[in-house]
C-alpha cells in the first residue's frame, strides 16, 4: 500500500508538472514582442523547476558568444552589487552549452573543471540546469536555471521539463521574429504612401506616423501639405475607414485626388471637399473617410486659418503662452456618406507663434474612455509640452498619446512664424 501511495503521489506530481508545462507553453507562445517573450521564457523555466535564479543567453550571429543575457531572480541589492560588471559572454561553465548544445545538469558548479568562478558581488550559486534553444534548426541561445528553493539539486525530471519548454520557446521566438518582420514591412509600406512635405518656410512643421500595434492592421491615415498657387499653405489630415490593404490603397487614391483638386480649386475648402465627394460618388464603391482641409495665410499681423471638415476631429491650437484649445465648428459628414449635404466653412485668426496640431483619431481613441476624455488628455499634454521645438512637441504628443495604439496615428504640427 505504501508503494502504491508513492506511485500515486508521483503520478499526481507528474500530472501537475505536465499541466504546468502546458500552461507555460500557451503563455509564452501567446506573446508577440520579442523582449517580453525572452523574459517570459526565463520566468516560466524558474516556475517549472522551482528555481530562484534564471537566465537566457542569446548567441551572436556566429553562434560563438553570448551577445545578450537576460537575468531574472536577482534582488535590488544583488543587481547593485553587479553594477559596472559586464554580462557573461559564454566563458566557463556557461560556454559548455555553446560548445555542446546538450542538456547540462550540475550539482556543484565550482567543482566542474570548466568553472572560472563568479565575479565579485555575484550571488553564490551551486546547482545549474541548462538547455539549448533552437530556432529553425539553429541554436539561438541557452536557457539556465539555478538554485532550487528547497535547496535540493535539479532532477532528471527537471531536465526533461526544461528541454520540453525549450522546444516551445524556439517556436515562440520564431513567432516573435516573424511578428517583427511583418510589422516592419507593413510600416514601411504605409510610409511609402505618405508624402514628402515641401519646404514650408517661413512655417516650421513636423509630422509623425505611428502604425497600429497589430501587424495586419494597415491603416488609412495620412497627412499632406502643399503650397497653393495663391501662396496660401494647404494642410490635409485624413483617415480612410478600415485596417487592411484596401484601406491603404484607397487612402493613396483619395490623397492624390484631393491634392490635385486642392491645388486647382484652392478655396473655399468646402468646395474642394464637395468636388472630391462627388468624384468618389461617381466611381466605384468608395470607403468612408474623414478629412480636414485647411488654408493658412497672412491676415494683418496675425494668421488666418480657413478650414472645412468632413467628419474629422478638430485641430488643436497651442498659443505661445501654452494654452491648448480645440477649434470649434460643425464638422459635416464624412466622405462617401451623402455628397448633397452641406459642408460648412470656418475661419479664425491665430496669433504669431501659435502651433496648430492636425491629427487622426488613433491619437486619442481608447476603449476604456470616451473620445472627449481622450481629446481633453491630449490638450493637457500639448499645454505641458508647448515650449518644446515643434519636432519635439510632435514626438512628445505621439509618445504620450491617450490612445491605446490599436489604430494607426498621423499627426502634423505646424508652428506659425512671428510677424513684424
């Protein structure tokens, strides 16, 4: 009966470890960001093996040295004691896995002939369990755990569990790398569709484009600026509904049509948008889009802003004194809704040195709050960073945006010059 009880307890432990391993595999393969995947692999290995310390060393391109070393388990004092000491590159015992990528199980690190000791301030470690992680048949790095909480050496069961985790880790790392590649390709494609702005002097301007968080969410956001034949400066900010290749292609078509119409018709902006809407309505099924069109030109000692919105969010004006307010005015309906509906124009004069921020809704949208709350938060950020040069201001608004990053963001900040 005692023997049966021992077997049952062993089976229960095995069952728990298998369930823990399954949960761990699901956890690490669910991550997409590479840095988070690597850290999650280490913490998962520590939990499965009951280890106090864990580390993951990433090999260089030649597979001869560690070029990155992620550690988990050190407390603040231990990190401070190691300040200024370079991370391990694969000498000593850690190099054993690099030379021979087979599971490594040591009861006493210092007793091994390859041991070179620990650097000053390093916590004392006796036991070590390590396995290699391979990605597409090539050794990517080495996973280590050390010092079980109960003081016992690692077992062969720990080695098997860690080896199984390493197999899943390779898949998770490959998925994270693919995610980075797809996201990078989508971002490059989107940026190729955005225009290169002309020399806008005497104005100073800065633009920001941030892709959506998910790689398959190609966006339809864009900005544009052009000099009009009557020497006014034209500004466009727009957003085609949808998050796919069709939305990106439609954005490029609408942007090009709008640029030609704006240059030809010049003013009022409402007439340009009406003609654009009629042109879209005459063609094939056009996606819904929001656009804001603006003209900026001298107006006495101030600057005149004449704009019309097709369902787009209003511009944010930041005065030289640091006050941030939105321009009020009827936004009209988006494009491709009803080309017969009226499109109101709006005019305002702005002081020299003011900054006008044109942006898309991805900057302020968040599922946990209303759009008004997001816009209010953006205004607070704008006032806080109002004294920055326009390039830094645009970057700060994008970095600290109230939006959650699920949608792409286009932003154009234009600072008006001082006038004599």
